[in-house]
C-alpha cells in the first residue's frame, strides 16, 4: 500500500505540472486572442478594400410579393470575391431615409443570398436596398452598393401627389440605368438554351447552361425567371456594368478602424458598466444560446470593459442569455453594441413611378395572384437548409448518466448519493456547492466545476437543489480539470433536461435575456413538381416568379436545370448573372413564352 501511495502521489505531481504548463500556454493563447482585435497583424491590410454587388429578381414589387437577392462581396481591383468579411448587412430604406429592415447575411467565400417578404404595412413609393460590410464602413470612399426599387401597395388609397411621372432621365444620380436584353456584355463566356421557345401552363421546362470557352471558368451565378408586364421597372446595373463602374471609380484610400471586421464569423460586441464604480477590466462574461444543441461562449473584457463574442453559423439560435461571472455580478450591466450605422445622407431618390389608370388591370392581376399564392403558403413554403448537428464542446471526454437507466430520485441530493458517484456537495452559509472527484484526486483544489443546464451557465448551484430531477434526461461529467474560455474549472457538470426549457423559467437579476438578430438562414426555394403521380393538381399555381436559383456553380462544361411553368400565361424573362472565379462578369438575358 505504501508503494501504491507513493506512485499515486508521483502521478498526481506529474499531472499538476502538466496542468500548470497547460495553464501557462492557455494564458499566452488567451492574451494573444484578446489582443488580436487591436493587433494590426491579425486584421486585413489597411489598404485592402472590398465592395458589394447585389442584384434582385426585379425592381418593382407589390405588397405580398417577395424580393429575392444575391450579393457578391468583391475586391474592387479585380472583381474577385473578397475573403475579408464573413457577414454582410442588407437594409431596406424608404424615401424619408428611414431604415425599415436590417438583415445579416452569411458570406461563404464572398457570396450570400437572402429574401424579403414585402408586407402590406409599406406604403406605395420609392425604396432602396443597400448592402455593406463592417470593413467597408471603415472607409468613407468605399463603394457601397444600392438598388432602387418601387413598392406598390394596392390596398392603400394613394394621395394625388403619389401619382408622379416615371423618370429615369438622369441615371447619373441613381442606379436606374436602362439596359437591353443581350448576350454581348457577357463576352460570350456562358450561354443557355431551352428545349423549346414556348410552353404550356404547368409544363416542364429544360434549361441547359454551358460554357462557351474552351476551359471551364468556375464561378458563382444565379438564375431568375419572372413574368414581365406593363408595370414600369428600373433595369438594374448588370454585373458587367458594375464591374466597369467599380474599376473606373476605384480609389485606394486607407481604412480606419471604427468597426472591427468580421473576418472569422459573426461578431457580437459590447461593453460592461458598473453601478458601484467597480473595476470593469478583465471580467469574464458568458453568452449562452440554450437548447439541446446549445452555444456557450466565455470571454474577458479589456481595460475599457469592452468584449467580443465570435458566433458560429450553426446553431443559428437567436435567444441569448448573458451574465457576468463574478461574486458581485448584480453590480454590473452588460450592454451590446447596436447594428453598424449606415450613413443614409448621400442616398438620392430620383426615380419616379407613375401609377396611371392603364396599369390598373396589371396591378389587380398581380395582386390577386400574390394573395392566392400566400393563401397556400403552408403547401408552397420554402424550406431551410438542414443545419449541421453541433455536439457540445466536451462530448469526446464526458461520462454520462442517463437517469432513466437508474431508479428515479426526485432531488439532486438523492441522485448524487445514489447514482452520480463522482459528485459531492457541501453547504456553506446556507448555500450549496458542487464538486467533482475521481478515483485519484478531488478536483476542489482547482476550484468549483463549470455547471451548465441546457447550455446555460449556473453560478449558484443551490438553485438546482430545489429543481425537480424528473425533468432531467441526462447528467454529463468531466472528471478532470477543465479549461474553457479564459477560466480554469474543477471539472464540468452538464444537465440536459427533457424539453430543454430550463432557461425559460430560470429568472435572475444578473441574467440579461435578449433576442439577437442572427444572419438569415439559408433556404431551399420552393419549386413545384408536376410530374405524374404528384398531389398538386388541385392546388392553384399563380407564380410570377417561376424560378429563383441563386447557388449555381457551373463546375462542368454543361449543367441542366428544370422547372415547371405555372398557371400564369405571358412572356417571362430569364436572367443568368454572376462572376467567374477570376472576376469576369457574366450577364445573359433571354425570354420564353407560356401559352
């Protein structure tokens, strides 16, 4: 026994030394990470710039319709996709220069997509869609991009002053530039062809995309197929025209650093304030997005009390809980920074729309079609791209107790005594404390463990001693010293409840509960299938937008697309647009007829 005791002590000493080395290394890494936001070597070159090209499925909308858009974050020197920013911002702004809607968009190698349902609360008038990144806002001369759009609300009575002349005679003041349908601007790099020139309603259409060059120029493109009518629209700046304009107007101006660029992922920033003049530097702040697949981030403030969280794309949960990890946590207030502020002062609303009596029939037909489509929304709705399954950060080294595998006990005390042998508790001044031990050592020497319930960090374990353990599905443990964020813990305890609803009923003054605006989730847009055996024969189809496919790569010599026409007859415009990987713009436009 004496030999075994000496051997155990030696192992313990070795493990302590290893842990101290780990802590030293971790401290150095954390310090480097904390300094990286201010270290110019971790940021893009101060002269590196980016711009955004955005195009939509059309420029005139009725309320109840959907605006689809795709954006390209580009290097203005060569129009290749920029790898600087991972998040873009898109705003809808009215003619009074008021921002009505702000969206975040994920950028995958400079490419992002999104949509915006036009609500009936918007008035008929002129609007703009603007797009930018935080890095662009650091440069006063960066080429932020905007689209002029018109919105018609047929459900609101229009004042006489609203019937104004449709005027695009001064394109220099806006992006209202007329273009003609052609394949010339594309420099004949890519073309497409249909199997027929005209189709019947609900007939399958086959579209073949093909490279015209000997080599395959990979890129990223979109295809939009939409009905044309007599309601005036503004022709958008094509990719080709945008590329030329960007190159001609490029000004190499160094950036400032008013906004931290989102180089790695979505950035949530803020600051800490104290009610009682307590020190706000070097304080740990936890952010939880609770749930079955939860997110937990812990960071420390800098000397000014500022902090920054990096959030991954998945899971895309919006409900957040923030807290200061401190004995005096009630004396602090966590403040998150608002959305970046886009300067609307330079926006000019020069394009005019005339709602003449001749347009009444077209407006009524489109409005009726939109209402019918929206009435069958549950059948025709778009679907979200399946999120990657995110496991808790500790799953590879955990030990789990699924409580249904044992005799059920109603309290945490009983479960600790009868089932979870690695746990023990102490009571001090009326408060319970939890600790972990293994067969070699007691982890209390490293401090209390990190305690989580559905991903929510629990600072006072006493709250769990009154919780009904019948609601708990599983308890997971790490029975070794555990480093997470900037802190060292004496192990980890994670409680997973059956319905993942613990945070909804857990109220503490120091918890800041709020809804974060997360980037729009990626969608798979609805494309009905009228092949034999389908169940859609009795469902009306009044789509004006036959197809919106924003994710075309065209990595092979030819690629086939197919879709079905709707119950709407008339002429439809087909537009292929985008950029090759080498920065060459592509724009092809043709027409088909549905009879």
